[in-house]
């Protein structure tokens, strides 16, 4: 498979030449000249439609982007990913998260883990899980960080309307003690279960929170009360989890990266909240997108197109950031989820051959729910000096008053139109004019439910992988986070050493 620099591809040079013609007001002119753009620059995947007519491109650019993907051997890389080959070359591991949602074709260990999750979640949902004093568990506090937190947190928040009211589910990810104390506000130790998620069972933030949770229980419960009924661990280090005192341990595997693990036992808390049936729908939706990604031609392949449009904006039009704006409160956490998925995966400066790259990789990803963001940062989107490509995400069906949902949809469409077409009325003062030609795409999802949430998350996973292939980088390691961890450890050790050896006050004695 191709591991040469993408800049050597003829399509890269052709795209560089095409880029100049799409600067300035080119998008406004293209929209005015071709009313059929909305129909031709769009593609369908299960449950959603991707429209990119408001991007600064045309069929000629699209053809070269597809040619670039083929020159990068994207179909071969895609097959390797989905077959569980070691595409994570720095760690010699697969990135086989698609196996977690493969249904009957999933590996036996995945079936066993999901079955164990269902059994435990059913006990929580029906009230038969008893704490140490015999009372039913009523609250779950999920302790994890990064990929061990963002995925299940997103699922619980997005599908809150379908969650059981019997269980309250909270999250603590930060080592800041206020994060855990807020998650425990009004909690009863006798009815609280902690789910501790750490692949190694050594993650500092998570283990500090777990130890604080244990201390909180010990202060409240009778002395010598066994605490195992109050702890579930999700980890690849079962021995350490048992030694800590977890009564149940769910597995993790090296071939699933943290930010791709929402489909695994990492989301046990989410399954307990939304139910096994809804969780199975989440998995099925992701599998739908896997099948589309595996089989659709690149010209109609929505994850590939989403990725290629992003490459065009970053590498040829110079966009440094990408905004994701879900017009749905249940997806308010999606931008934070995608920040990790995209920037930890593709925020790399060294290619697969170990060479420093001389082209841009992942943009800064950010965003917020609509319409809230309109009263925050949309001023910059419309009239600022930086051009920020936008993904609008809208739903045809979602819970709530249809009239108010229509207002929400109208705002999303209006924002995309205003960005693209602008307003250049010479009768207006300059500060009231809009330059337009600001690119956006719209992902229109049929309805807000578990299956379509699975499709949407998997869509962005495959987008990230495709861009990694184009940029010749490994999307599945994250060595950039290690130096800060090492320095923090050294600082803490130095501080502890100083405290141990500090000079006592006058008149005191050295201990």
C-alpha cells in the first residue's frame, strides 16, 4: 500500500492548480450559475444525506480528489482496516473497532463481552443489583477520561429521552476534585455504583477518582463493609481491577483504541442508561455505515467524500479550523467528541515512514449546538477574516414540538445560505455586508435515534481514517500526549521529595 508523500501524486499538483479559481467570490458565482448543484453535489448513506453544494468546489475538483484517494490506495487501506490488519504500524496493532459492531460476524470475545454487559445492565435497570447494605443501586457514576469518557457520555446525553428514569448516570473525567464532587452531589453511598474505565487500570486521573470514590464510600458505610458491589471495572488489566476491589470486570482489548471504543464495554454505563435494545441499535447503525464505507464507490461514498472535502479545504484552500454545528441539543457533546476523534487521531507531523510532513494535517475542530452558537461565534463565521468550513447537522425527525423544530431547521438552512451567498448590497454600509463564498456542508439525518447516532459516529470515524490515508499518517496512535504525562509525573515526584526532606521550623524535630 502507498506510504509515499501525497504531494508526489499528480492529482495533488492538479488540485493545487485548481485551488486559485475557488478563492474570492467563486462559490457565490457557482451557486448563481448552476441551480442543480444541490442535486449533483450530494450523496446518500444509510439514514442520512450529505450535501456539499455549498463547498468551494465542482465536478472537476471532485474528480481530482477521488483520483488522489485512489493514488493513495484508499480501497486497499480500507480493506486492511475492516479486516483487522495491523494498520496501527507504530504499535503493530489492528484498529478493529468495526468488529465490535459486526453483529453475528463479531469475534467470540466481543459476543461474550456484550452478553456480560446485557446481563449486568438488566440487573441495574430492573433494580435487582444490590449495594453492600442491600438497597438497590439507583445511581451510576462513570469514572474514565478521554475515550473512556467522551463516547459513553455522548451516548447517554444524546439518547436521554429514551433512558430509564430509575437510574441516574453521571460522569467524572477530570482529576480536579470538584468534578467528582459535583457528580456525587445528592448521591447516596448505599445506592451508588462506580464504573471505573481504564485499559491499563493505571490512568492517573481515573485512578485518583476511583480511590476518592472508595474513600467516600468507606466514610459513609459501616466499617469493614465489602465494597465490591459498588464497583464495576472495564479494563484489559483484570488482575489490577480485582485487586482494587471491583466486583465485576468487563474486558478491553489492545486492538481497540480508546477514542474508537464507544461500541465496547467502555459504554456499559450507557447501556445501563438506554437499555440493551437501544445499544444494539447503536451498534447496528455503525455497522450500516461500515457496510456503506466498504462497498460504495468513492464518488458516492459519504465518509470518503466528507474526508476529501476536508482535505481540499485544509490542504488547498488553507483552512486551519473546522466547525461542527449540530442543530440538535441532544448532540451538544458531539463537537467535543469529534475534537478527540479527529485531533488526537490526525494531529500528526510525522508520516508513516518517519519523515516530517511538509503539508497540513488535521485542522482544529470545534463547534457548539445550534442555535446557541449563533449568539456566540457566528459573527466570525460570517464576517471574520478567517474562513472556517462548517458541517451543519440537522434531523428530519426528533422529539419535541414540531413547530419549534421547524424554527430550528429554518435557522440551520438560513445560516448555511448566508455563509454561502452573503449580502453585498452597495446601498448598505460596509459593516452590514456579508462577503459570502464561505463553505459548508449539511448532513441531513432522517431521525434522532440510537441507530442514526451509531451511523453518524461511524461516519466520522471513517472520515478520520480516510484523511489519515491521504496524509500518510497513522491515525491510531497518540504519542503526542506522552511527554506532558512524563513531565507531570516528574514534577509530582520532585514535589513529594521536597516535602519529605523539607527543613523543619525552628524548635521542631526532623521526622
